[in-house]
C-alpha cells in the first residue's frame, strides 16, 4: 500500500481521538501523529524511542505486534491513573503500527 495513502487514512481515522496516537514502523520512526499528539509536541520528525525516559521504552511491544501480526497491549500506571498502551498493525500494511494509550492523558467525562 502507498505510504501517502496510509498516512491519509491514519488522519481520517485518528485525528479526533482524544489521546495521542502515532503511526510508526519497526525502526521507531514516526510517520504521522494525530492532532492530540501534535498539540503535545510530538511530530513525524523524530523516533518515538527518543521521547521521554529511555527506561519507559523497555516495555515497547512494537516489534512483537509486527512479528505476530496482532495487536499487543500493556497496562501501566500513568499520571491520570491506570492506562492501557496498544500497538496495532495496520491491515494491509503490517510494517506500520498504530501506537496509542487509553487513560494516559485524559480522564473520561461522566
């Protein structure tokens, strides 16, 4: 699948998601970020592994998701409480991964 089409599809699906979302590859290069990620200073000009504390990347499941061709998840404690981190292969372009967390940056409204 054409890289530009993958990036366009990413923005159509993820730009209004309330948590930061990145489109990455095995080499950790970010290819696209949604609006929330951009508002937090994330961009497609860096590798995701260069963000934050290097120890925080020890639990990265990107390569596992690519190798096993399935979504992988971890549960961890964030500043907002319990959060869930996902690495999800892109159907038809499994070298790409959608990486996001739920609960890390926003608290659901009641």
